[in-house]
């Protein structure tokens, strides 16, 4: 199993419920690799002085959330050179046309104009394919928004295997069914995913938020006009605000949002229970985070051991792929 997360610094509730919580749960299912994808962060403008702390902060949160260095391999993408090396071989496998069809590229390039978009933004999905294929991953837990990139990864693996002989395992997307945290939306803009780049900071709950802040953000979450006794209904299309609250509470409680809706008639009690549930979910993670931050040497040594293990596996796959395309391996 392989998965990756962007080095956005502080973890938010959407990251936790949609991804990291499942990584923690699955970390002992065979050999598992979890990666902070710091090279992917270079595909868009950013401040170099912020990247390093944001990367280490994200790694610290992953440990605080329960990734166990004895149960999985946690590492930084840039510390394993095979990721960029395999990317070249896969860039010579992918076509311009298929990369141009990636909706994430289209969206992001459209925002600032394609002319000035970084070439790395265009080839982003190829680096992601290299991440996955280096570890012979058969399961890749990703959010719904990464489905197209995973389909491309599968296509590149199949094409490479057909052209050069069996080299890569063709991975499967492990996308959770609805109601399992893969649709956590912004509390202020419930049609957008909860994200760090949200326009309103009130729409995103960070794991570092104190209880008062969490309560305030939940209380001010937009709902839809209260239309009487059955105002609390799960219907993401016509009632995106309240459906998101139900989705979050259901995800914390391990239930279906439709079932949670049955417990409430008004928004007030739903919000109160939601705030309490989120606070008790994040409290132990916050405590663990503070512990890890007091020992930055411990985080570095986890990452060092992780990069070493990842490198051992990745260099074997890279050699197999280099050999297959006809490169002369160092003797
Ligand atoms: N692109 C993913 C995202 O934005 C992060 C990522 C990079 C990833 N490489 C990966 C996820 C490999 C899964 C597997 O969420």
C-alpha cells in the first residue's frame, strides 16, 4: 500500500477523516508506505522558507495521528532519488494528450493562465505515478479528486509493461464509499472541499484548533434555511451545508450520515454534538503532537529510517525499469 499527502503544514479535519485516519487503521495490512510529497509542492509558487517547516510539521502530525514507525514506512519524497528518476522513464511513456486531459491541471492552469504554468504542474501526475509504481503498490488509498490520476497511473503501468515487458504492478484505487470521510467540505462554502487554501479560515477546522475555536467554527457553519421539523436531512445537492455536518459527525462516529440525520430535528443540537465529537477526536492527537514537537530529533530519526527503507525498495524497482527500457545498469 502506498499513499501520499502534500506538505501543507497543519493537518485539518478533512485530511484526518478522509485520509490519515484510514492510513493509521490500515498501516499493518502488509507493507505500507506513506509519503509527504514535498516535490509535488514545487509545482506551484511557494516560499522556500516555509516549505521545510511545513514538511516537518506535516510529518509530525502524521505521527501524532497514530502512524507508527514500527508499523509502516513514513518518509519524505525528496529523500528518495528514485522518485524523480523513475519520473523521467514514465514521462517517456506518457503522452502530451493524456496529460492535457487531467482536470486538475486544466483547473489549476486556467486559474493563472497555462502559458506561465510550471512544466512540473503539467507532469505532476507522472511523478505521482512514479511514487506509486516504485513500491509495487496494489492498493492506493486516495480521495475522490485523485481518481483520474490513479487511472493514469494504471494506464502508464500497463503501457510500460506492454512495451518493455512485465515491470510494474498495476495498482487499484482504494476509494472509500460515501459517508466514510471522503467528502468533508468547507464549513463556510459547503460546495468546496475543506482545504487549507479556503477563502474563509472559518471554513476549515485545524487539528491544532482549541476547543473554543472548534465550537465557534461549527456553530457558525453555514446551514440551509431551516425548513421546519425535517430541516435535518442528508441531501448533499439541495442541503449541502447540513449534509456536510452530518457527513462529518457520521464519519467520526463510524455511521451513515442518513442514520445520523434521524437523531436530529434542529440544527442547534446537531452542531453541539458535532463540536463535542470533533473536540474529543482531536484532543489526544493534539497531546501527541505537542509531545513529538518537544523531540524534533525523534521525528528526524523516524524520517531517516523511513527514507532508508523506502530507498531499498525503490532502487530495486528503478533498476528493473531502467533495465527494461535498455539502459546500461552500473556494474
Ligand atoms: N496528489 C495527491 C493529492 O494531492 C498526493 C499524492 C502524491 C499521492 N503522490 C501520491 C497520493 C501517491 C497517493 C499516491 O492528494
